[in-house]
C-alpha cells in the first residue's frame, strides 16, 4: 500500500471527479466514486480512506445520508468528511456539521482551497490518531500497573497471614477455611438491603483477601501461652487477648507509610481488631456492641468461632457440625442476629467447605 494518504472523492458528475483527481493526485492516493453506494463500498475496504470529499447532491443516497451511515459505523466513523456543495444554505451547512462533517468546500472548486483544506484536516487526523494511540498505550499501562499493584497487595496479605502459621501449625488451614467462610457470608449479606450498600463486589473481595490476617497479632504472643495444651490462667488470657491490638497496631504502622485514608489495609485492620468483639458488648479488646462493630469484624467473628469450635487445638478436640451450630445458637449474643440467621440458612455449605479443606 502507498505511504501517501488516501483521499476518496465522491461526486455523480464525472467532470468534477476528474478535476478533483487532477488536483490531488500529485500528493495523495486518490479513489473516486460516482454514487453513495460505491462510496460506502470503497470506504469499507481493508484500507479505509484517510479523508472523504463528499458531494451533497446525488441521486439515490445523497451526501448527508452517506455521511450519516459512515459516522454510525465504528469502522468509518473516524474518517474526516468534507462536503462539496454548490449551495450556501446555512441550514444545510448546519445539518452537515451535525452529522459529523469537518468542513465545507463550495463549488466551483478552487484547487488551492481544496489542497489547503485537505492538508489541514489530514494533519488534524494524524494528530488525533497519534493521541488515540498514546491513550491506548497509557490505558494498557494503567491496567497493567493496576493489576501488578493488586497482585503485590494480595501477595503481601497472604505473606503476612502465613506469619501466624509459623507459630501455630493449626493456623494454616484455619486461615483458608475462614477466608472462604467470610466470602460465603459476605456474598449472602450483600443481597440484603441492610448490608448491600456496603458490600459491593470490590468490598467482598477485600474482605476475602483481608481475612487471612485476622490472627496476625499472635506472632507477638509467647509460645508458653499460644501453644499451652491446657486452659489459660486469667493473666495468660489477658495476654492472649492482646493479639488483636498487636496485629492492628502493626497494620496501622503500614497504613501510615502508605499515607492513604482509603488504604487496602483498612479492612484488614478492622478485622484484626474487632473479630473478637461481641454483638452484646462483652467481647474484646474494646467492648463494642451492635452496629458499632464494623461489618467486617462481625462477619469474621462468625467464621472464626465456627471454625475454632470444629477444629482440633492443642487444648481441645474439635466437635462435629451439629454440636457446633447448637453451641452458637446458645450463645447468639455473640453474633449479629441477621448475619447469624444467614449462617443458619447456609450452614450445609459451611459444612461442605470445612470438609473440603479437611481438619
């Protein structure tokens, strides 16, 4: 294909086409069409014209209709159209511009005027094409960088979550199961008018990715307490409860480095700090009650308690699903009542998730 720009000239008068061709052929590759149908056919070839000179008054399809069809097709909408007309009616000109034409050239045709207008609009199109290409490159780069940042965040969250596993081998599968329990309950809650405003797909994903960090503060608990095979003393339990504030403080320091009030770590900090709070206000570390507990913490509390009751720990044997559910029913002051009802409705799915990951 010629490197010269291609100009399509459309006119039902052969003499006009010959004149335009003679004016343009030294600088441009020229295509000619004697009807609207032929013009549309040429415009839809593999190599579309760079610019179209289009007569307004033609039989069958006039110039306005041809322009309308060109601008309604994504393959040709970007081609500059210059109308050729012997009329100077302002309403006709306005209609042409409304259809997307870039200019008008009045007949009889002036060679210097045609060359100047064609040159100007081809230069404009070249610049627009360049900017469009640059925008596409920038958009692709933004998508790539966003995906890269998201991946780094996910890896960081999981890496932090597995720190707790290094202290307690039971924690690894517990992290995976509770993560899936959190997503199950969050998806279910998102269908309820009370919660759906807060739980869009992005927030549910953030809950899922943040859940593995809920016990990160246990890395600061001494082995003698964390791995004690029997009941904790009152003082030992006081120390154990500090895993919530230890973990939240570590995340808070990281948030400070990010200097963003909407950091992706905010949900993680909420979950770490509040997953042991109770709906009735008898939880820790702050004794929050009801809606004062962030939704992320309320959802995590259900996931954490269910899995903790089912699982073997150094200080106890795990119990079956039915007994676990009954214990949770007997202690409903622990949980958001609406969320607990949702848990009961989907408990068989929870049972299957637990079995899938194994003890």
